[in-house]
C-alpha cells in the first residue's frame, strides 16, 4: 500500500472523469448528426485492498483504490424523424439498421460477396453515376429482390440496390425512369416515362433492415457506421423485410435525428466536471500531507 493511498484514488478520478467528459463532449458535438446515438459512461469502484482478513463479520478492513470506467454504452432509443422531401433520404421508425457494403473496384459491377459490411441508422443516401444507392462514403445500400424477401437466411439473397436495374417486360425499351417510391415495407416501386411501373415485377427490389440480439455489442466506425465485432456471440444479425419482425418501417423523404438530450448532457457534464475537480483536490490535499511528512525532520 502506498504511503498516501488517496493519491491513487485521486489519479483514478482524473482519468475516469476525463473519459466521462470526453464521452459527453462527443454526444454534444454530434447533437445534429443524422442517426447518431448518444453514449453514456458508467463508473465502478476499483479494486479494494484487504488490510486485514475477516475472522468474523466485523473485523474485515478494506481500502478502495479509486474509481474506473465500467462501460461506455450507446443508447439506441428512437430519434425524431424530420421531413426532408428528398426521395433518397430514408428514416427508420423502429429498431432496424440499413446494411451498406464497400463498392467493388469496378463501379459498374454487381455485389462483391467479400466486401466489408457496415450497418447504419443514417439513411442519407443518393444514387451514384451508375444508379446504385449509396451512402456519403460511397458504400452501397443492400436489399433483395422483393420475390426473395421471405427467403431465410435473407443474407444469402442480398444485392446492391440499383435504381432502374431492369425494366419490366411491359415497359417500352426507350422509356426512362422518372421517379420511384419506397413503402413502409421497403418495397421500391419505379415509375417510367411511358406510364408503366415495376410494381409486382420479378425484378422489383426491397430495402432490407437488419436487427441484432444486442445492439450495444456493435462497434462504432467512422461516418455513422457500425460493424459487428469479431466475437458475434451477442450480435446474431438477422435480415428482415421492413415492417416485419420488429425491424421497423422505412419512411421515405425523412431522416432520423440524433437522440442526444442536450439538457441531460450538460447536467452530466457539470457532474463530471465537479467530480474531476474533487479528484484534483484529493491530489492537492495528499500532496500537502506528504509535504508535512517530508518536513517532519526539520
């Protein structure tokens, strides 16, 4: 045991509440980030040193060694949906995620089965030059042919969503894709300049949503993305057609806002700041005591 064990406790407080303030700062900085989920740092007491073992229930003497971060977990509660009117913006009302994959080297090529996979609540998508639906990083949004939406496992039939990929047989070969709509169930209905649509066609596509056994097991990646950890024991990804199995609904022309509660964050920031100051004070007082010990000989 150190001469002044409170020094260790004070240092642990500085480290712990620095991390807590970093977490809160990240939440506040992302209060306007689409689909962002706030994190919460939770603390726990550190190892307690036993100075005297118990011989009866009243004789144990233990001294704690401070505080540490127990977990930093994200809160995956629903954020508010805001209307944008942009047809390639998609908000989610429910617990699911979109899946996006890294585009292949050849931008005109179809899905690459080995492409790295990410998950996101940020539905800020656009159509690229080859009409693939992509996120801001250029990763392709995945779905399935509507006719295969009930196939299990759905991951085996996933494709990169491409608008106007195949015209229905009833559509004039010279007709152009004019617009499209996406229903709450994720089905993409395309409308062509000759008045036809692909509704019910074999090539009609659907956006697919992905759910997990434990969302907090997902690892954060840059750009509002998540990825599954190497150990998938608590992840168990499950692809579902939207509006089924608790995956939630797709809301075209909307985006999900951050779920950061600024009032709560600033309240937590004050508490973390005061705790940090208290830890600093512990070190200052311990230093004064040590100074007295050093000066005993004088």
